[in-house]
C-alpha cells in the first residue's frame, strides 16, 4: 500500500478556448503503485488523455494545469522547470499512443528512433548525428534486444525498417520497445490497442503484462474498452466528465460496481450468454465541459438523482477498503 | 516523362509563334522592303512550307544546335543565349539562395510561435511579398538604397572577371582569384536578387508555416516530445524534415517562376540577362529568339522538377524512385 509511485492530487487542467474555459480535468486524484497496471476508463472526452498528458507534461496551448499536484517519487512534477521535466520524460515516465500508424516518424528507421532515445537519456546526446559511430552501433544492439523483448519477429531486419514497412501491431511493438528502452518506472499507454485488430490487441496486451513482470514497471492504461480493463489491470479508476467517480480493484469493480455511472457502463457491455431484449445504455449524452452540470456532473443522466446532487459535488469516499466512490448515495451521512 | 514534356513544349511554342497574326518575314525585312525581298526571306526560312515541315526544320535545328538566327541581335539565338543565360541563372540562383533558407526559417518560426508577435510579423512580411508587384519593389529598393542611401548600385552586373569560365560572374571571380571584381559583382547582385527573391520567399514562408502547423499536430511529434527530446530537435529533426516535402514542391515551381520573374527584374536593374533579351525579342517579333528562350526555360523547368523528385526520395523513404 505504501509503495506509491505516482500520486495525482486534485488535478485541474483547463483549456482556454474562444468558446470558453473547457474544464477537461476538474479535481482528479488517484495513485499508481509500484509494479501495478492502473486502468483509467471512461467515454471519449472525459479527460483521460488530458490526465495522462498532464502527468507527462505535454499539455499544449491553450491548455494549462491550473492547480493540483503530481507527486512522482516524492517530487511534485508541477514545481519542476521545463528542463527538469524534459529529463524525466522518456527516461522515468514514458508514453505510447493510440495510433501506431502515425506515432512513429515516417522518415526515420525504427532503429534510428530507438537509438535516438537511448543516446539522449544514457549519453546526453540529443542530436543523433553528433554521436560517434561505435556508440550508435552499441545502442543499436541494445535496441535489437528491446525488440526481442517485445517478441518482434525478425528484429535484426525490423531495426532497419521504416514505419510504413511494418503492420500496425508491429509498429505498436516497436513503439513499446522504444518507450521501454530506457527502463522507465511508469509507462502511460493511451488507448494502445484501440486502433488494432482484436487478435493483435490481445498480443499487445500480453506484451504489456509481460513487460510489467519482466521490468517491474507500473503502467497507466487508458482505454474506453472495459474488456481491456478486465483483462490486464490491477486497479481501475472510472472517469466521467473530468472527474474520477470510482476507484477500486479490478475484481471489486466488476463484481460490485457502486457508482451509477459505473453500473451503467458495465450494463452496456453486450453479453452472449443472456439474450437481452434491447441493449442497455446510459440515457443522455456526455456533458459540455465548458458549462458542466452543477453539483454531481452525472446527475442529469442518473436514475438515482436526489436534490443534493444538483447542488453539491460529491467527494471521493472510501466505502470499503480500497474502494472509493464519489456519489451522494454513499455519502456516509 | 522528361522527353514528352520537352517535345510538348516545342510543339506549343512553335504553334503559338505561328498563329500570332503577325508576319515575321515583313517584320524582319522592314516596313519599306520591296515585296520580292519579303518573298525571298519567306523562301529562305521555309515560311511558305506547310507547318509540319517547318516544325521538322525547327526540331532538327534544335537537335543540331542551330536554334535559329536572332534578328534583333544579328547573330544566332544560341550565341545570344550563351551570353545572357548565365546572367539570369546567376541571378536566379542567388534569389533562390535567399528565398529558400530565409523562407523556411521564417515559416518555422511563424509556426512555432503561432499567433504570437514573431508569427504576425512574418505573416505581414509574407503577405506583402505575395501582394507587392516585383517592379514596384524593385523601384522602391532602387529609390531607397541607390538614390537616397547610395549603398548599392542600381544597374549592371559589375566588373567582368578577368577570366570567363562559366559566365557566372561571381563564380568566375572566385575561380580567377579576382577579388576586385568579386566584391563589385556581389555588390551589384544584391538589390536585384533581393527583389527577385521576395515573392518566392513569401510563398516559401507561408508554405513552410502551414505544413509545419500540420506536422506539429501529428502523433509522432507528440512521441518525439514524450521521448524528452529538446524542442530544437523536435522541430528541426522530427517536424521540419516532414514539413519540407510539400515545401519542396513549391520550391521547384518557384524556380521556374523566378526565371519568369527575371524578365521584370532584369528590365528594372538593366541586368543583361535572358529576361531582357526575351523582352526585346517579343517587342521586335524575333520569333527564333522567343522560341529559344521559351524552350530553354521549359528544359530548365523540367530539370528543376526532376531535381525535386530526386530530393523527395531523399527526404521521404516512402517514395522510391522508379516505382
């Protein structure tokens, strides 16, 4: 329990657009323990990716982290200079993205892209062209080892391939091997399997599990796909409209979901064993984050709405050991 | 692709030259020439033969190096071009040498500092470049830097180098170690080169800016930043190389545009180049000269685009030559 690697506390990330302030992440708190896979699940636009980008420090204009803390190994990342954060990126905290098709630079070989990262963090050489040849060869060998680790077929050849010569699954493997080459403590995986075929999805998830075991890394896995969550995560946070509404062990969450939104999400998964008349869904749609609903942001869509839900934002409370819910139904009072 | 384009160009220039409702034989012979003389000229230059026969003569001449006789200059077209082309080429190269690096740099700065002061300044600069006519800019520069300030000369190519190897004065000056002429030639080329480059520079800036903005949004830029690379490397190594691909196309086209723009610039700065020659040829109905200039420009245009294609393959591994 005390082995917390990363602690996010009351994070607020807003985007200042012409239409108004988009409160994409509005008071999110959770922690990631050493060696676990923490899942962050929610609908598109609920702030999962913004949370991830806030952690790695890649929030772009017009976005800004307004308040909160991101404590990594005892240091608040938000108090570091841009230069200090840059040194953490790719070395301590890495990130992989949804689209393996576009996440690798099309004009450089896989090997060059991995070697570049190794040279940067292990030798302090930012420009690959300035590196001595022997050093590059040495790093290339290391890159091949990494490709082997993610079970890349024919790594000696793949290392000199360009991204367009590889399939989606192979590119995602290359991406994972690159981002793990520096042995980071935390890997953020933003929808790593969404763009892939189901069979390839399973391979990639297995590789992530494997990496967790072999390298002892923690993974923040972001997805909208509950089956992915069920398959690989240890604990889960459910996000809705910029807030975390429930955090629990994966088993506990699927077994005994408490927040009405989580219940709705789980019911919306079609089942083969029981034929339902109609697929269940959550009525209404995701709220506008410029003018979010008052109080609990889920109240317009909630079947258990009470008067207090419109007025007061529920706090995340621990209702069972390790199971947190932000809902007035479980207010404790 | 090269050869059909060149043949097509000869066909078009040839046809256009002959459908113009003017009588070249009369123009060359002069207003008061007796009809027999005009008829003699017609006979001599095969002007009475059917068009395709004339075309045959034209093409076989081109291949043999006989590009016709320039009546405005009283010597063969090829000789004139040999004299004038290096001047134009030199001017164009210098204009490109200004336009491409400066344009790309401004475009990058503009994209990176999007909607901030450097972006606004470079956009105003670029907009004025595309909207300002070349002759006006040329006159303005002459007025400021020659008439008022007296910093630069306003006409000519400067001192002729002591030895001529290529016809490119600056290169020849260096080759013949003639530093006096080198200084003079550089001094002379600055104003016309700046004038000629400005429009292209503006286009390059705008093109680079928009393709950089496009590229900077892409996932692999996020990846590059997630790797912890410094901004400079992200921008110049990861973004610019991809953004250059569309910019390069424009640069290839711009080269041809510069050759065309040279007509005005050369006239303003009395630069003894092909543009000025073409201008005289047109005003005196010197058809062989017009056709020669057009043909040469077409060949250069094709070569410029060939170079662009080769550069594509270098910049983008997805493009393989010969596929």
